C-alpha cells in the first residue's frame, strides 16, 4: 500500500511539473484544451503596461477623465469672497443711567458687525452676482479675488424675494464665468460648489444634483431650488454651483442643517432664474413682477371634501383685495384657479410664479372653477409691491404670500 502511494505522489508531482512547463513555454496549448473553451486565458506581451482601471468604475472611462480639475480651474477664478461690515448705531437711551439700571447694556454699542460670503463675477465689466442676505443692510462691502486683488463694491440692486443681489467693482482684466443652461440639469448630474466657507478661503466641493424644483421651503418668496449634496457651508452663500465643465448652473443660497454645518442637503438658485433677476437689476435697479391681489391656499383633498368642491387640483382663493386687479376681473373668494394664461397651476407656488411672470399693464386670462362651472376672466395685471428686506423665515414661520 505504501509503495502504491509513493508511485501516485510521484506521478502527481511529475504531472504538475509538466503543466507548469507547458503553461510557461506554450500557453496556447493550454488554451486549446476542451475544458478551457469559453474562458480563454489573456496574456500580455512582456513589458506592456497594465490596463487602466477607471477610478469611477465606469467602463471605458479612463481614470484621468473622472476628475474635475479643469472645471475647477475654469470657474474658480470667477468666484470671489464678499467681505461685509456694518457699524451698529448706539442706542441713545444708553446714556440714561436709569435705562442702564433696569435694562442693562443693550445691543448697539458701536461694535461693528462683519460677515463673509461669496459671489460670482458674471461680466468683465465688474458685475458680481451674490445673495441678498450676504449684503443686506451692510454699510461696507469689499470683494476679494483669488489673485489677491481687492475692491470696494457698489450695490446695483437687490431682490429680497429671490434672495439675489448684484454688485459692481472697478477692476481691470476680470475673469467672467460662463453661463450654463440649468434647465438641462438632471438628477444625478455631477456638480461643484465653489465658495468661501467659514472664511477659510476658496474651497471646491463635489456632489450630484439630488433633486430639482424644490419649493415651499419657506426660504424665499420665489423658490425653484436645485438640491445638491455637494458640501455647502456658511460662507458659501452667493458662490457658484457649476457643472462638470465649469459652467454656472446656480447660485448657492441655503442649506438644511441642525448643527449649522453641512448635512448633505444644500440649495442653489437656478441660473435661469438668477440671470433674469440680474438683468432686471442691472437695467432697472429692481425686478418688476406681476400681481393680481389674491390670497391663495393649496387645495388639499381635505379642503376639497370640506367645501364639497368638485375639483381636486388647483389653488383655492381665500381672499381677494377690495378693488384689486382680481376683484375687478371678477375673481371671488372660494374660486379655484386652475390656469393663468397658458400656465396650469396646481399649487400656490405655481400660481405665484405664473402671475409674477406676467408683465404689469397686460391683461391675463385667469381660468377658475366656481361650483360646477368653469369660468375664464380677464384680469388687468398690476405691478407687485416691492418686498421689504427681512431675514428669510423658517418653514414654520412663513405666512401665506399674497399674490
């Protein structure tokens, strides 16, 4: 038995040695064996480089092509730091000893308030686009470029309802960002957020488009946000959201956070909206929007059932301004608006945007449902009253907008 085991072990050793020699010197013989069909052994010529493994895991995409260095280099010089300051006025009653005795030292002791935000150079003439809340109520505004140059900025115009502002600086040889088309963005597209978070200096973060058309957040009056998971932190406000080619897609505006830092939910104003506001501010110093004087409310299934309404989509009018444009056109409380000119409306945000896009002085066709009737009314559009600058309210604090 022992002799048979020795013969077997020697035979196995010889067979393994033969296979090793053949596979080394004549690998094609091994590939031609029947059990190797369908799973050929791939051999590389001696001295050939190893195959490129894409870092993205995308087949056919070289590793060097998945970075965003070119996009960052193209857009970063156009993104600036916006440094603001305001000297608080001293409360005159602070001089009264009895006031100080009862109320102590109140605010307004002459200490300056300072802030740091971001902005985007949109033209070689020196126009800078940023957020309204970055420059709101500030006395001194300074813009600093990535090349170290600084300049005092003049406020050309602000629009609190979209939280946008346009500044002007006087410097030569300014870089200007290239505008992209935010309407072509899709969920999953790669984007970069460029700004000056926490005042540490310009920073580039990457992510994707998480959602489009975010509204009813209670941040601005007019909301149509791009949501992204690219890190946006305090100080990024007014900075650029660009695509993988470095084209401007949005203005970073807000974040959702419970700690004050990034939680992967950031919001940017689409460049399609920002460009219209910017052009109006440069041309007229203000944004002109349509207004008809109604108080809208979303038509929920519960409200439709309570008031026995035969319609499930639209905007319920809860109030109409006396002698306002809508009242003169025949709109009544209890009507459900379903269309304004060619735009169908299913919620208050859509109604707000549809009316705001109308030209003051024009006549709009407003279609409403009243009971079982569908009525079309002609409403003379007025100019929307200019909003007062105020901090953006939280979702819980936001009142219904009067349109």
